[in-house]
């Protein structure tokens, strides 16, 4: 083995050690009772069509949730299946498994893919500890534990995001597009990947991504009792039902990460984002990106970082979706040499702020009082998301440090892992 590769692989071993421990923690939770609530909803949504029901039948879904979690009344009244029909096809194998086995299988798949994605992070020669540090920033993040305890999709999606990026930038656009297509189980958080696929991998990559998403949804429709009516039912359910769940409303949940949460905490008006608001937000970010590039071809890592940093700002989502910010790490690895220390410190500060546990934020809010300052503290993830997007956008689209470029992009200076 190349000595440089061996050195880098040894540097990544602590990352895998922490990952295995975290996966073991999630695995142990998978054998417990009242955890993995979100995974249960996803699995129930995929199982309902086998019983002749629509996955978007809220009453049938909540009946399943009540049987599994009989003591959590608030959860019964605030749950719903909001994934695309594609999710029915993707999650059916887990619906066929007994619930304890499904939890264990989901944990193994999610953390296995995340660790594989972290393994593909680019690490410059002589700085193998960077890979360890960046991996630890993800695996030791309290958000990772929260996602594990809920059985959310974000651990899996974060790994597929990194794997898809590595494949596309290594000249395998079809493979990368297939990996990214799974993220469209939640299209509002995956939408930036569509123009990104065309920008990084060309027309072949973009069209493959579209074809894979369409094929996945068609397969999900074929597994449903009403294939023709399900797309319209999904759109109606998304528009009408999503905000019925109070966890998804800024008015009731200050932990939502989008810009309107920060606005409300700062004393601004109450704004609930719908589909139009999300599309307008993405359009604004795209306009800023085009203005920043000024006709020049930007670094792929910069485009990826801006795309994923826009998601928690533009979409009215909860903190677990911020695990997708692993897409910022390739840019950090690339720009570390030659970047002013204060920029990295600012990015690191916002990264730590988004990872602040809810219990700690609530304790701080109580300490400073329940006034405006306390509301600002509770809405810390929204301010962190705005900060990370701001830092990413203000970095130059191209890496103008010649020394950094030589160190990073030299033909023998970089490895994406074995």
C-alpha cells in the first residue's frame, strides 16, 4: 500500500472507532421500546398500502402509532407521513421485517452509509488528522445521537450526500446521481441537488438523477392501492396536513431552523413557510450564487457547501435535518490552507451553536429570563443555520490561494479513501 494512503487510513481509524461506538449506541436503542418514533411512522406509511390503505391516510397512520406508543398522546395527535411515494418503495423492505429487526437493520444501514461517506472525504497529504477531526465533528455531534434516537432519515441521507459527491467529482456521474436520488424522499431538502447535479456532473448526471427519482416514485405508485390518485393525494396532504402537526409550525416550535424562526425570535412577524416560500428562498440563494460567480466556474466543493447550507435556512424543518451540513466538510478540507483563521473560527462557532443540545439551550434561556433574549437563545439553530450559509456564501467561489491549490489538487496530493 502507498505509504501516504496508509498514513491517512490510520488517521481515519479513530473516526471509525467513534462511529462504531455511536452506531452501537443507536443499535442498543433499537432494541428498546419507545424510541425510533419517526422510523415507525415511515415504516407504517410503507405498510399501509399492503393493507389497501393510502400511506397518506392520517387516521389509519395515527391508529398504528397509538397501538405502538399508547402513552404518548401528544405524539398521536401530531404525526403524519409526508414522504414522497418513492418512500413506499424504499421502505417496503423494512415494513416486511419485524419491528425490532427493522430498527436494527435501519441503524446498520444508516451508520454504515454515513461512515462510508466520511471515509470518502478528501484529505490532503500530510494532514491526515484533518479527516479525523472532520469525521469527529459529525460523529460526536449531539445531533447525530438525536437522529439515531428518532430513527430519522438524515444519517442515511448525509452519507449518501457525501458518497454521491465523491462519485461525481471522481468521474462517476451516474453512480453519484443514483446516490442522490434517494435524498428525494424529502424533496424540499433535496431540491438544490438537481441543479447541482447538472453543474457538477453535466447533463448525463442531471438527467440520470431525474430519471431515478421518477422511477422510484413510479415504483412506489405501483405498490399503492390507487396509483393514479396518489400523486394528487400526496400534494394535497403536503399542503394541508404538514402544518397541522404543531412540531412543524414556527408558531409553536422555536427549534425550527428556517429564517422565519430567527425573525420571530427577534420580535418580527409570524410567517409560516409553504411550498411557494421554500421555492422563493431557493431562487434567492441561486441568484446570490450566480452573482458571486460572475460567469466564472466555481469550485465544486463551494457549490455543494452553499447548496446544503441553504436547506435549513430555506426549509421549515427541525434540527435533525442540519446533519446534512456534512456537505460543508469538503469545502473546509479544501480551503483550510490559506483561509484566514477568523473565517474558520466563525464557521466552527456556528457549527457548535447548531449542535447545542436543546436541554442546554432551554437552561440558558431560563437563566437569562423568558424575555426576548431567552427567545433568541431557544432559536439558536436558526441563527446557526443563517451563520453557516452566510460564511459559505462570503467565501470566494474559487480557491485563489495558489499554494493551497498546489497542496490540495496536485496529482499525488489527495486521496478520497480506498
